[in-house]
C-alpha cells in the first residue's frame, strides 16, 4: 500500500469515527417521539441550518460535476452557477409558508401536508413515488462517485465497488441511528470540509498557473483560436466566437442533443435560464421540502438563503470551481490545447472527452509530490461533500415512504417503536437499492438521475396551490403534475429509448431544459382545469382550502408600510431574471471586450462573459437579501404559531422609513414587462 493510500485511510477513519460518534449520540435523543427522530424536534438553529442545509442542498450535486463540465464546456457553463441564486429564490417563496403550516398542524412530511390540503390520496402517492425515484438514482450517483474516488486515489488498490459499499455504510449508520439530529451535527463538519476542499483545490490550480496575468493572457490566446470542444459560435450570440468563451445565442431552433445539436455548444442563454430554474426541483422535491420543517423559526432560512447559498456557494462556484475547471485545461488535461501550444504547464494527464468527470481527482493528485497528507484530507473533503447530500436524502426519503405509504396505507396502527423500526428498514432498503443500481445498472443510474430533479420540479404547481393560490384545484394539481412528468420523460434521453428513437426531437429541444418543458405543460393543464372547474362551479373545496391561506396571510408578518414594495420587488426580480440568467446573458459575450479582441482589450482582464456573470451574481445576492429580509419572506411571523414560538410584533417596524415607497408602485411593473418583451425581440433579431 502506498503512502498516499495510508494518509487517505487515516483521514477516512477519523471522519468515520466522528460520524459514528454522532450516530450513537443522536440515538439517545430520538427515542421519545417522531418529531425528535424525523425533524430534530423542530429546533434547528440559524447557524446549524446555514451550514448543514447548504451542504445538503449543493455539495454532493456540484462538487464534482461543476468542475468537470466547466472544464468541458468553458465559461458558457459557468452560467449554471446561478443555481446559487435560483435555488434560494425558490426556497424564499415556499419555506416560511411550509414551516408555518407544518408547525400549526403538526405535519412531519410534505405528503401529510398535501393530503390534508388537497384531500387527495393521489397527490400523496405521487409524492411517495417521486421521492423514491428521486432518491435512489441520486444516491446511486453520490455513492458511485465515492467509490470512484477511492479507486483512483488508491491507484486501483481498492475497487470502485468495494470502496463504494464500505464507505457508504457510514451514512447508513448515523442516519438510521441518530435521525436528523445526527445528520445536522455531522452536516456542520461536512459543510466545512466541502467549503475548504473547493477553496483549496481552486487555490492549488491557481498556484500552478502562476499569476493572474498569465492566466488571462493564456485564455486570450485560446479565445482567439478555434480550440474548443464545441467549436465556434458562427454568429450565434453576436459574433463568431470561440464556444469556450461565449454563449451561442439566446435560443437555437434545434431538435436537441442526440438529434441535431446547437452550434457552438448547448448552453444558450435560454438553456442556462431553464436549467437554473429547473434546479429549484432540489428544494421543491418532497425530500428537501421536508428540511424546512426542522427549523426553530423562519428567520433561520435567511441565513441559508443569503449567506449559505447566495454568498458562499456562489463564491465557490463562480470563482474557485471555475479556476479548477478552466485551469485544468491550462495544466495539460486538454489534448487540443496542448497540441496548439496554449498550455502553461504539463502537470495533468490528458483527459478524454468522455472521461471529463474524473478531472477533479487528477487535480487532487497534483499534491502527490508536495503534501500527501493534503491529498488525503482533500479526498475526505470530497467524500464528506457527497455524503452530506446523501445523508439528508436518505433520511427524508425513508421518512416520507414510511409515513406516507407504510403507515398511511399498510399499517395505520403503528406505535412509535414499530414505526421507527420500519423507518430504519425502509432506509436500509433504499440504501441497498441505490448501491445495486450503482453496481449493476450504471446506464439506468445515469438516465434516472438525469431526470430526477426535473421531475421533482413539477411539484412547483402543487406548492403554488398549497401556499399561494387557493384557486388551484385538486384535479388541476393532479393533472398538471402527471402531464408535467410525462413531458419531462419525453424531452430527455429516456423518451427516445421508450419510443424506440421515433421522437422527432432529442434531449432538451430548442435548447430548453426538460424541467421547464414539463412545467409549461404542467401550468397550462393546471390553469385550464382550475378555470374550467370554476366556470362550471365544480370546485366544492375552495372554502376549505381558503382557510389555510387565511391563516398564512394573517401571520406572514409583512408590515403594511412595506406593502407598496411588492411591485418594486416584482420589477427587480424580473430585471435580474432577464439580464442575469435570461436572454440578457448574451450581452456578456462582448460587454467588456470581445473574446477574440486580445488580453489588452479585455476591460476586466478576464473573459467578458465571466465578468458579466460575476456582476449579476453580486446583484443576485442583493435580490435574495431584499426578498428574504425586506419583504419578510424569511422573517419571524407576526404572532406565535405555537406557544413559545418567537415572533415579531406588528408594530416593531412601524417606525421604519419606507424609503422605496415611490418605486415600482401602481402599474409601473407592467411597463417593465412591456420593455422586457421589446428587449426580447431585439435580442432575437440580433443574437439568435
């Protein structure tokens, strides 16, 4: 066994010991009742939620894929880092309201809430099915990545399968034994390991590049060439630019990946927009919606939304991960760059186009000749990042299936001891199913994991009805989500396989993500059915649903002095969505200098698109802060939901100066919409 492997195993043992400790410790405090085990007694504090929820939401799904795809697709893919803004944006509109309902009525799972509100077994069963098919393939990917990491860093001394099965049992132990208390306790450390790993890997890459000027000048040379995995944009996006440095237009009228691909790369402005919006499926899924029930009070969410997601994750993805992915091309991983003499140093092995997911493992190995102990620590940081998401996913999915299926329909008379035993068995079965998928059915794992978030995104309409729009009926919600899921399947690779490759389109037709394709049909069906039910007066449960909304409206906590800010909030959100992640992104291609203009002509001394993305990331942080704090979407309610709950008295903000009273009021926001429509036409004419 090599010295490198020894250090790796030392840090794995230390990490495993910490996890086992909290698994045992947590089990001592969860025996009383379901709320203790499933929800950590609804008592998670602000900073604990900030660390653990941030890691659970982002770490496992981005720590490897983001680096590899930036390496493969360049700065056009960096735009997907706006998930650091769109994901908390989704939670801002739903988490506080879900928390209030769960607190008021004692819901433990989202399925219980859906069932009570819509009076529907069907929606409850759909939530169970989506939870299962969301959790198993994603867990398989996360566990498989762990095994692959162990295999590479031990020089294939330990096989992928053995590493995966052994290391993943750490998650199974502390999740099933300690419940959510253990998950949050371990999650705080996992978040720190995730943050430090991404930062250190970015700094390592940058240090081997040399300095910022060398980095910029090397990129400028590549930008003036046609060296790119996707070639040049050929006029899409405002010029004939290297696809590594520019978005290939607003939208391209192509059949999609697998049929006829977009010129210059798939990541058009519309593709990035629909991808980042679809990624809300993470926190809209029943599995991650359940996280909101664990908070001590709604202000907890603002720490996660502003500081965890928007600031910290944004910093990691836009800067440090970008250095990793782009830097790898300059350090020998890209054969085409090497052959053209654009590399800075030959430190990494050349990575094939199909094997780009391994790039981060090779970046870690850069430390082999300098600090083997750091190689081991960084490897454990990756494991911790992957397991932070896996642990939360395993816990919530097991809880949902136990309570919304087994207890609701199989054994309704379960006492708590038997229920906890059943929950642990179900978690073990989910765990084994995911490992089986990762071991014996890798193609199925990839296919199902690719559609899981898009399918979960279809719950948007269910949640809109639950906490915002009482006119959405039970039948409309059911019809919408079923049609949405079908459309997602038909606009992904699995659709072609099911149809025998007979569909006239491929994956993501018209460079629009499958999640948004599904949502478009979902919304149309839902709104149509709701309107029809209203016209023929078949909606007999409207008054019942309205009681939930009355409760939410009475207790949300938005002070009257701030009501005039609503229009302003709509305006700034629309502007950010349009220019930050929408059609306006194409302005970034040459806003600070054309990609092929040369280093001296780049105003920011970095590619224009990257600079544009960083500016709108900064504005996105401001948007999240404004909505969460100033629009009271993640603040204390104006009265306690339960005895002892913290709350905000209505007169606490009565003396505040409403400094934006005159902005965005009246019908001003409609004019903004008209203006954005005109802009869209202009962009289509000049950039598409």
